[in-house]
C-alpha cells in the first residue's frame, strides 16, 4: 500500500465471530483501504457510516442499523469483550458486522457551508504557486494547503506540484472520504473564473519551452513505440516511448524524481506515479519500462491500460515530484538535505529498479563523475529481472563505478547461464554486494531503496540497521 514515499496507511477494525475449541469467540478483522489490483473492496470505497473512533484513534465498524447518535454511547459496551482478558465462550453478539455504503456524490455544486466565503479569481490562485505558498482549487472551492505540507502523507511535493491550479480530477482519483473531510479546514474561498488548460502536442513550436514538463500543468503525450521486452512468467514487461510536443524538447525531470501519469479507465480518472528510465539529456521523447499486471484478481488499473494502448493513444503526465534528486556529480538532495557521496548502496525490488536505473545511467554518462554505485536487485524469479542486459553491460564497462548482484527467491533452471544469489536479502548479501565493494560499511554514504513494502521493512531496514547504518543513511524513493 501507499504510493512512492507514502508507505503508511490506516486499517479499520471489524468485530467478528470466530470458531475456537470451546465454541465461538469474539475476534477482530483488519480491513485495508483497498484490495490488490482492480478488486473491489476496502474501506476507502465507503463513506464512513457506522464507524466510531476510539480513544486510541482506531476506527471500529458497528452495526449499520445502529443510529449514529447512539453509536458513540454504546462503544464501550459493544467493544469491551474484544479486549477482555478472558474471551467469553458463548458471547451474545451478532455474527457479522456490516457497514452501510453511502452513494457517490457526482454533483459539482458548491457545498452550502462554503457559500459565505469570498470569491477568488483564478488569476489570484495562480500567484500562490510556490513551495511555501500553496493554493489549490478542488470542485470550485479554493484551499490554502500551505499548512498541510509537512503532515501530508503523500509528501509535500505531491501538493506543491499542483500549487496555483485546479486539481479536482487528481484529488478525486486518489483520495479517500477522510481526505475530503480533512480538506474542509483549509477552504478560503470560491473560484470566480475558469481553469488552466493542459498543454497539447502540436502547439506552435515558437511558444514551446526547452523543457516540456511544467509543474502546474498536465502534459499530453502520445504513444509512439510499444515493445514487449520480457515476461516474468505471469506478467508482460513493456518498453513504452511517448513523444514530447517538440523533437528538441527535454522532459525536464530531475534525476531521481518521478511524474504522475493520468488516464481514463472505465470512464474514471486513474493516476499513478512513474519514474522513466530515460534521463533529462534525451530530446523529443520519454521512455518507460512497465510491468503489465493482468493476472485475474491482481490487475493493475494503470499498467493494464498501458498494455492495451495503441500507437497514437495518449496519456497525461504532470510533475516533477519526489524528495530524492541526484543534483550534480557526487551530491544528492534528500528531503532538502544536501548529502555528498562517494559510494552509494542501492537495493531494488521488481519495478523499483526504474529510479535506480535512471540515476545510474546519468552518472555513468558523465566521465567526470567518479561516484560509485553498488546495486542489489531482488526478484521472485530470474525471469522477472528487468533491464538486465543493460545493467550487465554497465557493470562490465564501468567495474570501478558500478556493480550489481541479482537475488531471486526461486532457483533458476540448471541450464541458466547467468549467476544469481538464491534466497532473500540478508546482512551477508548486503555486506558482500555493497559494503565490501565500497571498501567497508564505513565507506557507504547512503543506501537507496525502492521496492515492495515487505522487502523494505522486513529485510532491508532491519538488516541495515543491525549493520550500523543510521536512519539518515537509509533513503526510500
């Protein structure tokens, strides 16, 4: 769960009945915000009826038939047995807990509670587009989001990238009912004119900037190349090239950062963050490598859309966003903290290779940059390794600046000619593949990580911490 630099999320707690040796007992069931892929379910799909917050902040599901006015009063009686030291063997409680689903509100009318606010023209909203002065428009209401930057779960950059614009579609695509409720406190006015248009390909080249990506505007890019480059046994891996509005333009994405990609899927806006494998020296296009998740029950909405796109189809992109940037040879900017580096460890899992690939490519193309990178790339199977030919080529051509070790869960077949470590990421593998290559753990300035949450939290961080790395040295894309 979570998106890029937002690995935290809230689960909701249900009271249920469970079988035991002495009959049925009261138990709790934890519900995530969403379910994997395109599956229905998760508490974010409901509007919150029947939920009561305890003193600890936990959200508990109560009977949908229970009046809201009495729910809070009966919270203690209803939930007390869950936390009793001795669970009753024959509790007299309902066998299921359901939550009423409120219908989606499609109306774009200004809520009555905001009608007394002053009217603000879009020209005024556009002035508040700085990192420390952020106004946004959502469904015709103007919000000052500046004070929310530090506490926003998705990171400050995912708000500042929209500063001074109408961000209604983006907000609706990725936020929960709880986020809508939180937004109300920042309302300062009602919009009094139109919104900013997206940049479209084919505009007069005289009006185009050298950089195509504009932080406050969506950029529409057409697909000009789609090539199948691999399959992990279940999912295809595609190379996708999208054209910029002018062949001489750069994308304008700092090394290590990413952009939001937007597409309409089943008539709904879907937004996901992607890091291209091309860097900012490339002119006229931007390249992605995407794993298309099509396994029934595990489909990815955006990746499946990419798999169905035809040449000439378009997506919108907007950015840059991200808190980690390789700013110049030997220097990283990490959450606005400048960090000089000589040896950098990298641990990537699955599609988490893309930001690592972009950084490594940028460094190796500069002969004056002497920074060394030592990569551990983990996958479930050897077929799932992306971009392996290029990574192996770089390691062969620049042995003093780049090393790579592949780790797979499942042993490859006997006739496989490539070498892999089989198992999981351990302190021994980290020592051999990162620390020893750098001349010792004390020579490693940072370890960059990107991949599945379980890999990061259960393997990477515990082992690195045990090896003596500080919290400031461990950086997640």
